[in-house]
């Protein structure tokens, strides 16, 4: 007997609405990145992609194990973003930057309590390399309560800066 929710394309499930709120992403570091340059080590940086936004970390020169300590707040609405993609590249002075692998995070999975706490995620599309990531989801209802109690002002200068910079 087929479940009525499993209709549609094979392997497709009915998309449930996401819980609105804020997803805090902390891209800490990478380890064992492939060596993309013939001479010397890679100059890695990462790009966090969701919906139509692409936000880039700083580039760490000559390092296969870069530390970015890059954090980002991603607003989540009922319809997305559903996936957050993290692409790692080697910055090249000449020619196109070379891909060093990528990873995807499932927002619905994080919301169901499967958040990441300094977890290592293997990079797809390469022989070696992984990224260390932490996530923390705060539902909209909690964000409203924090604001009302005045707790929302902690670090709000940085938040305002990000909202202006990224159009949030």
C-alpha cells in the first residue's frame, strides 16, 4: 500500500514547510584539502550558497588545513532555503579558481534536531578533504521572545552590519 504523500516523481517526497527562524552557521575550518596547485599549497576559501545568495569566506594562503572561523546567520522561511551548499575553492592568480570539493546541509534535517556541533563533513567530488561545521537553529517564536526581553540586543551591531551587507 502506497502512502498518499509519496506521489510524484520517484524518490520525491512531499516537501513539508520549514519552520521559520534563524539558522546560525559556523564554518570553522577544513582539513586534508586536495593540493590543486602544481607548485606550493592551495589558497583555500569557501562560498556558502543558499537561495540566490553567495557569501565568501576569507582566503587562507598556502594551507591545506585552513581555519576560517566564519559565521553567518541565514534567515529561514516556510519555503526555504531547504539546502545550504558549501563550496571550497583554491584561489588562483591566473585563470579560474579550482574547486576543492563541496558539501550540502539539509535545513529540514537540522530543524528536526540533527544540528551539527563541530562535526566533520567529507567534501564531495574530491579524494580527500573535509570541513568542520556547527549549526544552531532558533525558531521565529524564540527570536521574538528574545527581542521582547531585550536579549536580542546581544551582538546586534554585527547583525545590523550583516543585514545591511547581505540585504537581510
